[in-house]
């Protein structure tokens, strides 16, 4: 097994591990229960980690992780005049979906 990365919280670690599984990379979350001892141990040692089972898949896993961590942010002008920024695909002013 190979440690791929630390995650800022358990939800993100689980999301990343699940995305790896969808792509055929056997991944697991480790240290998921250590958050309760933060303070007794240094907090950075209690963060959840994503591990992959087959080190031969490291390049593929790192590429996927990079894409998950760097989602493109869009900026588009809605027909109602509202400027919509970030990862939103629907206008928060009128509810219209982003044009494709």
C-alpha cells in the first residue's frame, strides 16, 4: 500500500477515495478515527489519509487527485444580468441553468 495524501477532513478523504474507486483504483481512508485525539497528538498527525492498494497506479491516482483538487471555476453572465462565479451551474438570482 502507498499513502497518496492527507485530506483536510474525513468527508473530503472519503470523496477522494470513492472517486479513485470509480476509476478502478483500489483506495482506502486511514486515520479516520484519530480526529478525536487531536490535542493529545499533534493535529496534523490526526488528519485522515488516502492510501492506494497498488503502487503501480500511483501516477493515475495522482493525476485524478490533481483534477479533484483543481476543479475549474467558471464565470458567466446570466440572461437576467447576474454575474455567476465559481462552480455554480445555476443562477442564484433567477434559477436559470448555465448555458452549455
